[in-house]
C-alpha cells in the first residue's frame, strides 16, 4: 500500500485583510514522503505565505491541508505537523532568539517535551554533525550571516524532522557556505520543498520543480533538474537567470 503524501493541498485560498486579490488562489499541490521539490516564482507571488499556511502560522479562507493523509483542522493538528516538518525562515534573525547557539538549538527539542539534558545532548549532536560545535557558546546575534543560516538549520534538524520547508536558504550566503548547505541537504535524504531564485542550488538539491505566479501553481516540471556549467561574468558567485 502506497504511503499517504507528506503534504497535500486542495484548493487552498488565502487573502490578507484589506487586500482585494487573494495572495493564494485555489492552490493544489502534493509532496510525497521522500519527494524533493523546488518552488520558483517572482517576489510577491505568495510562496512564503504558502509555507506559513502549510505550517499553520496563517489560516486559509478555504481549501484543505492534509499531512500524511490527515486533514489539519485545529492548532493541535498543526502542532503534530510542526513536530515532523521543519521550516527554515527566509531571515535567520526570525529563527534565532536565544542568548547562545546551544540554547537556540535546544529550544525545539525542549518544546517537543525533551528533558533539558536530552535537549542539550540532541543539540550538541546536531551541531557536531554539521561541523558547528565550535559555535555552541557563541552569542547568536554576533554570528556571521552564513553561520546564522547554518545554525537556523541546526535548530530544525535537532527535532529530527521527517520533512523540510526551506525559504530562500541561499539568500546572502557566501559561495563556501552555499556549498556546505548543498552538501548538508543532499545528505539528509528528507522530503522537502525549497523556495529559491537560485536555479543551480535547486538543481543540486531537488528532483522536481514547480512554478508559482500570482497565487497559483502555473507550471510543474517533473523531469530531472540539472546544473549547468558555463562561462559567466559572475564566475562562481550565485547569480540569477531569466525565465526557464
């Protein structure tokens, strides 16, 4: 028997108060349990809002969200979902709020009911696996942008998620940190949706691709994504391309 999809959206619609046009307009989207999906689209088309609805941070006006076959109807349902799906915010400063790195990473396991000792052990293990254990006692807001992004990912992975939603994970990253992020995500083997304008990053971390425009899924390409190698004035630096 085939496992239920990790996430299934049906006719999902969301509007912000006082805004006439819906930011999400009858969205239908399915993510299978091990599927790795890239989501592209212009700024303002509703991609981040979609993530926030899927995590229960915003309430859609209509439509349904199913997690592993169960419809998400109330706060308790979404608490269950958030125990298994990790959301990486676009801005790491929205994710990190504790005095030190180890405290930030321990927050998630504590929130899921782990004892303080178990939460610290999980945090140390996660940071060590990511090669970040040297940052444990650092003051979080003194970290570099790349360090903050990787620590933000650690706060999610410490909760042992079954899937990930990553919102523009390569924004403002240096090339070295970007490559580390690719290696980490590729090594996890989790189902995920990654919002990004960085097509080469999506090619390195995703198998499928969907497009979004004006609140709707407008295209889905299920052929294999591939990186491209070419001479380019920007060299090895991340860069955006036109339409694909």
